C-alpha cells in the first residue's frame, strides 16, 4: 500500500519536473534560420555559435535577414547561427527582452539597434564595444558618407554597423487624384496648403495621418521642424543644451496644427499603414511617412508611378532625413570572432545588396549595385548619395531614448488637443533629456 | 514515577505545536512560502528601494535620492492625467458592472426558460483574454471618416438609419467638463474616449458579477421572503429590504475583485487605444511600462509601480481587515 503511494508521488514529481524542463527551454532563442551544419570545411572562424538578436520576424525583413544568414553560412559553415527574434513593431517588445538579458549579464553576440543616438543608453551602460578601429580595418569609413559617420559617432567612437538606410521625410500621394485635379506634389509648405485646400474642396481628405502606433504625428512634426529650421539648425536642435525657446518652434507647431486640421479626425484609431491605405483607396490625397510605406504599397499590389507617387516632404527638398538599422558588438560577447565576421558581412557590399532589396531599403554604402533595386529605391540611392543628410529623431538616429519618449508624448498630446502653447512648453521641458 | 511524568509531559507539548502531520504540512507549504517571500515580497522591497534611487539608463545606479522620483512623477501632467483616467475608469467600470450584473442575475433568477443558455451567454466573455476584447472592440469603435464614410459601430448605425448616433468614440478628444484647477497640469473631468473602453471592460466582466450575484440570490432562504410577503410586503419592498441587504457581502467581494482588476488594467487599454488620443485613456500601468522600458527611467518607473501598489492596497487591506473581523464574530 505504502510503496504504491510513494511510487505515485515520485512518478508525479518526475512528470512535473520533465514538463518544467520542457517549458524552461530558452524561449527567446529560437534557431529558426539555419540548422547546424557539420564542421567539415575548415572555416576562418572555426566552429562555435553566433547569436543574433533582432525584431525582424516577418515579410521582407525576415527574408533579408535570412539572405544574409545564408551568405554567412557559406563563408563560415562551421558556425551555428542562433536567430533570436522577438516579434513586435518598432522593436518595443524586443528591446524590453534585450534590456532584461543585458542586465542579467547574458548578452547576445550582436543585436539590432537603430544607428545613432538611440544606442547611447547601451554605450553609457558599458554594454557595447567601440567599432571605430573595425570600420577602418574593413574600409567602411571610405564607402559610407562622412556625414552619416559623423552622425552615428558618440563619445568619439562609432558603435554599430549600419545595414540599411530608410528615408523618413517622404510625401506619398495618389497619382490619379492629383492628375484628375491638375495638382502637382507640393514643394513648399505654402504649396502644401494650396493643394490641401483644393483637395478639401473636392471632399477628399488632404492628408492622411495615423496615430495608433504613437509615432505618426511625431514623425510628421520632424519633417515640419526640418522645413522650418533648415538642415543645419534642425540637426542642432537635438544636441545637448539645444535652444528650444527659439520662436521657430512655435512657428513649426502652428504649421503642424494647420496640417492636422486638414487631416482625418480619426487619427488615433489608425495605424500608419491604415493611413497609407486611405491614400491608396483614393479617400485621402497625401500622407507623409517613411519609405517603408513603399513596401506596404507594393505588398498591396499597387504600382509606383501609376497608383502612387513620391516626393520629398513639403519644404524638405534636397534634404534626406535618414534612419538606419544597425548591428553592434556586445561587450563580453560569448563569441566575439564570429560576431566580428557577422559585422563585416553586415557592412559589406555583398551583405547589404542581399539584405536591402528584400527589406525595401537602401544600402548605407554609396557603392551599391543599383541594378538590384526598384524605381523608388534607385531614386532614394541617388538622393542619399547627393543630398544633405539629417538624422531622424522619431526613429532613433538623432536623440537618446529618454528624449524620444518625451518628444513623442508631447506630439501625441498635441495631435489630440492641438494646443500650440502646451506643445511648445512640453518640447522645451523635454529638452532636458537631450545629452 | 518521575520518569513517567516527564515522558507524559513531553509528548503532550509536542502535540500542541509540532506533530508529524504538522511537520509534513509545514514542509509542504515551505517551498511556495519561500518562493512568495523572495519573488513577491522581496521584489516589492527591491522596487521600493529602486524608486528612491536615481537609476536612469541601462546601468544600475543606486545613489539614494529619497522621494524625489515621486515628486517628479506627481508633477508631470502626464501622470496626473493617468490618475484622473484611472479614477474615471474604475468608478464607471465598477458602477456599470455591479448594476448590470445585478440586473442580469435578478432576471435570470426569475425562472426564465433556457436559464442555463442565458447564463452561459452572459458569462462567456469572461473566458476571453483582455487582449482579444481590446482588439475586437477597437475595430468596433474605430469611427472611420464619419459621418459620411464610417467604420465599425458607426457604419452599423448609418446602415440601420440611426446615423445621428454616430460619434467619435475612441478618437473623441474632449474632456467633460474639463475644468482647469490652479496647480494641476491636467483637466478635471471625464475623458469621453474612456467611455468605449469602459463599455468593452463591462461587456467582459459583468457576466462574472452576474454569476456572483446569482449564487448570492440562490443562497437567500425563500422562507424569509415568504414571511415578508405574508406580512403584506410588495415585491419591491422584499427586494429592497431583504434581498439587497443579504447580497451585501457579495457586493463587497465583487468590488474588491473588480477593483483590483481595474486599478491594474493594462492589456485592454494597450490593445484598444494604446492610451490615445493624447493621454486621454492612458493609465499608470502603461506609463510605467513606457518610462521604464522605452525611456530607461527605471527609478521613475519603480515609483509609478509603488504608487499603483499603494492604491490597490488602499482597496484590499481594509477588506482583509473587515473579513477577519467578521470571521472572528462568527
């Protein structure tokens, strides 16, 4: 009797232990991309592992990442790639997981981070290795625009390798609507309001703006700031100790207010993609969004130059507002050699030309093979090589995360109450988080 | 003789505080007690400590700054708005859930046909996660370009000839009445965008309140009501003077259970509005998440967490004390 009871208890315990062990398998690290390959061919980096952390889980992003992984596998067949991805737009969830891992002292070898000031928090915490020397060794400093390198330098060092470039300040418009009404895409802010008035008179929403992802109005406002301040003064706005009491801040807020008054009233319930869809459906005339909207339009079967057109955002002519995904090297990375080989691939022409056509972005190098890219991306590559470069604030290039949060909230409140005084004050308060 | 005495005294004392059964019982609860001590109370203590440091950025810094973080958050308009929203949400959510729950319970208790079916229908939303509820109701309450090109519930109104009922719902930016008070950086009133959120939450939780009240109603002895009716009481009087007072313990439990859900609400609001428009539907849970994990202001995030803990404790602790007292009385 007694022994059977104990047996039952022990077997129950064993089952629970097994179940727990099964659940306890590392949930963040899912080797999805590449299976382990036998270590037959002697590779430069020997064998070992490489853990890459990103939030690229679907669509063209995942395809691009996998294209780079397969090149890496060809070069270093002995290395097992662990593709640790955490889904979620703009990487909010992924960043939470990453920060928890870093604080627990378990960094991945390399992780995705927006190039520029967003990564300063990791640098300040001593979690990243400087890569300036690596850039020189690999010759990246000669093929990436000096202005870009200047803008991703922090504390005198470069900290991550840009894999791609997106453009933030693009105006997308419905070509049919513009042709039917004899309109041309507005070049200046004044043009914008003329066009907006004409569209409004036809019963079309002039400007589609989203709000659900909480970056859309802040995104619109950065292009207005650029239009009002010009490229030099705009870039200065996000330097430590910047002067936000400048009267031009109010001027920009007034313009943004008028623009929002020409937009859809259900902003806060639409995502940026919903807003882009309004343009595609002919319900709205224009939207100002980064060039991931181009990828969205293509995924909906629309044709550039037929269904939708592109131009620089009003008042942004000749200025390219960039943002960039990049990979850095973890301090204390478990596999530094493999990680450096990865970063070398990320910055190489071969890697970038494999990744970017799939992702729908352009290389951070100026020597890309242009023939691989579609019409819009060709235009963008040309602009990147010739226009003035300024960093985007909403997408992590221009300012640290603490500032981005305050700036974003100030503009989201503004999108709701259109209170110019309040947003000017909130932006002035937010400037204390610039560093 | 003496030996016998000590022998008898010793086991007797052992029985009082430690025998084999008790030892096993203690052994059994020790792991969970230890785990709770570390992972709940230990981390509450850690959070309280962090909230009084100047930890900003990803590297932990532990210089003590006292209540500075609390002052900072209470002085931001955003947190003041969060508190206002939390009060509005909790009051409306509790009131609506209790009233609708009681109404449904009374209706179902009145011996309708297919009682089991209706009971399941009303309680079923509770089986969903708040995430699902939030996503679905976000679609329903997305107003579209109303009144001409509406979506969701507005479209329903338009097509059924009730076009005048269309509204901005979750995108309504107004605060009614929106008083401004000197020294406060938010407007006092009910943010109208909060109403759809309350509707979704009530839809999900009122069935649960119904189930609680139904159990309560079934527990009231029929004889008491019968006696009152014999004495000439009307049905309304029976309900008001017998049923309602006897349901009071149920109401209290419901308030506690719903109250702590409401004060900690996060998932429903994240998926339904994300706090928009502006911060009009944002609650402290969302703010805590954003300033901790987006802005890396860990100390301020911990301060918000402590404020939330205190608010929930203000609700739960008196209930626990009350419960203990009534138990002693029994």
